[in-house]
C-alpha cells in the first residue's frame, strides 16, 4: 500500500511501533498477557483505520 497522506503515514508508523512492542513483550517473561492482548487490539484497530484511508 502506498499512500503519502501524512495522517496515513502516522498511522502506519504507530502500527509498526505497536508491532515492535508486541514482539518485545512476548519475549519478556514478566509481561502481562492482557497487556499484549490490548496492544494487539490497538494494532488491529490501526490496521483497519489505515485500510479505510482514501488512496491517492
């Protein structure tokens, strides 16, 4: 997906950041599984918002 709209770029960056945080959290034995689930929900919501953006 290529979209140069600043809002979409910001959403994509947030999605990437959450993805990295989830990966790191899953490697940590002290992380709360509910916290990981919440991060995954936010990541999915961002993905859906990105997909809903108008494509230029």
